[in-house]
C-alpha cells in the first residue's frame, strides 16, 4: 500500500509551486491533489518498496531452491545411465 504521508508530501510540493495569487485556494487544491494522486497510484497497482523487497527475497530463495533441485535431478539422471 502507498504511504499516505508520501502522498501528502508530494501534494505539498505541488502546492508550493502554485503562484502566490492562487494561494487562497491552496488548501483545497492540496486536498484535491492528494485525492487524485492516491486514486491514480491505486489504479496503477503500485506497491511500496518494502513489499517489493520482500517479494524479491522470496523470488531469490525460490530460484536457489530450483537450482538445487535441478542439480539433484541432473545427478540422479547421471546415476541412472
């Protein structure tokens, strides 16, 4: 899940780019930016870095187990000849 504080930070950065004459509507603008960012990121099915790293580790362990099994099968095939 996307960290809400990151979205708030991005929204504030965007709000900081609003010209001074429009600052009166800045709070509403910031709120709308947060909503749009959250909706778009959810639609894109983005994962956070922690989840990505966990899945990367799982994949690495799976690859290591697969390699070990392939080596065992090759050894058994060699013995059966």
